[in-house]
């Protein structure tokens, strides 16, 4: 593994600036972070929103690390053709109204050509409305609700990580294969009681039905975001006597749930699966030396898959820069900035927003999570990146300390098999138009 994206070559103005910022960010940053070139040198300004405080702060800090690497790699790979980017990052506090104000300030005050980032799907729904109103591109790098590319679709939104539909399409295929082996019949779901959880469940059922899987819904349960005590939910899950529990929680919520579920022994009574975020490095580190049997997990990026030079370099470079291994959000942020840089290089640094939309549609990007022989591509209909997805089981593996377990025994699903059919896309987009059209007119004030 290499030591750093900046080692082995002279310190350029950009790489020196990146190095300076790498050590300037405090552990609990609450102020604006500025990366890349000064304002008077920038071809484009990018305004990113991530949580930098609170329970999800590690996701924001790792995203900043991913942005550092993307800027350095764009310079190394494109040379003089690399656009000069100024990237601003602010703490959205995981609050929709607060993020909307940041987004509007980015546009009005800072003159950004791109908005980017966002961890929470609820926050992303608020910010995508700003992007549509202001005709500014929003490059999503982490949030996953498939509503953003279907019901809430507009031409200025693009997403550079797998969404709930792709993750649940892979999960449904995994469950279909599992049913052939162990004949499971009863399925129970636990999710966060907001858009991400509900859309995940909708997407899973839709894909199970498409595959002709016969199953019984033993129950569905909804917890609040940042729940501290899942004991009542775990009792309910156990009482269903389901053979499989699919959990649509993420980040610290899934870590908290999993620790309590393992303490209760739930994983010995049913298979626990999390197909979208459960295989995150944060989760694997929390398991300590334990490799509980039966956990089925995936995430939007894995430190040990695919075992390719590009992914090994990304993971090693991140570790050299930040001193720890990355959560999946780092690769998502990396992908978003690479997409922006490549689109500007291809369309021209002065390209209009409409020219950039056309360039991003169908754009090919070689990214760390691409297995050999595959290149990520942005689907022109969905504005969603098309990527393979690997689902694995927890196995002992201490190569990425402090984690003592990683995922292995992989089952990999092709990107082209995880796209929603055109009829479903049209149906969901039409449903949004119809529901909007039938809203009663607002009454005038008396």
C-alpha cells in the first residue's frame, strides 16, 4: 500500500494547501472549512453540507478527508486540465431547515456552481428544492432515498452513491437465493421513521415481488432517529418468530441497535440483515473481536472490497491523511468531487449549468469501489450512479485495526441488475405529479 496521495512528487500549490488543511480541522469543527484554491483563482466554487457535530459527525469529517483525496487525485490525473476548485464545507447539523439556509447562502453569498454532500435523506429533500429553484447542480454524495431520483426528480440533481433502490435490489436477490437454501418464510422490518426508512422498506418489497419471492411480512416497526434504547423493538422482533429481520437503520443508530440485539441474543434466533449501511467500517469496529454468526451486511464502500489497486490506494491514502480507516461516506464525497472535476474538464470550465447536466448524464468515472472490468456510470434517466454491490458476512480480519472483523464470503451483484425498470420509474414520477396536481387550492386569508 502507498503511504499518501501526496508522497513521491513535489509539493505543488494545491497539494501543500491540502496538507495544511488536513491538520487544521479540529475534531469537533463547527466553523466553515475551506479547501482547494482561493476564491480569486477558482474555476468553480462547490458548497458542501455535512454533519460536523453530533452523532453523525464522523461521517462529515470522513467526507472532508475524501474531498482532500479527490482534489489531489484530480490534479495528479488531469494535470493542467484539472479545473481549479474551491470547496466550502459547513455543518448542516442534520437539520433540514438549517441546511436550506446554508444552501441559499452558498448560492447568494458565495456564488457556488455546485451544491454537494448531505448525509440525511430528509435534509437532502429540503436542499434539492433549493437546487431546483436556483438552477444549481446538487451532487449527492451519501443520502440514499430513491425518492430523490424518482418522485422528487429534477434535472439539477445527481447522486454519486448507491441509493436505497439499488441496495434493496441487491438485498432482495440475496434473500431470494437464501430462501432457496434455508426455506425462510417470515420477514420482519425495522427502520428509521422518516423518508430513508420508509423508502428502504418500499424498495425492498418492490424488488422481492419483482423476483417472485413468496414471503409473509411478520411485522414492520419504526424507531425515531437517534434512538437510544431499542430493547422494546428487539422484544417485538423476537416475538414475531420471523426467520429474517431486515434493519433499515444507519450510523450510530445501527451500532446501538446491533449491540443491544447481540446482548439479547437476537442474532441467534433470526438472520439480521442490513443491505445499505450495515457493513460500514464504524459498525465493524464496534463489534470488537466478535464475529457473530448470521449477520448479513453491505455498505456503499468497503475497505477490503474490491481488492483492486485503485481501492487499495484510496484506503491507504485516506489512512495516511487521517490516521484511521474510512467510513463509506469518505468514498462518496470523493466520488462527488471527482464527478464535478471530470464534468468541468470535459464540458469546459465556463460551461453552463445545462451543458454540465448533459455532460454528467452518462459520465463514466473510474472509482475506488469499481471491481475489475467495470467503470461507474451515471444513468442519464435517473441521474443516479450505476455501481455493483457486494453483500457479505462478518468474518475475523484484523488487517484494518482497530476493527477485528470485516466482511467476507462476498456475493456480488452487477450494476445493470440493480436499476429500476423504466415502467416503475415512470409510475413513481407520475404519482408525484398526480398527487401534486390534486392538492386543494389554499384558502385566502380572511
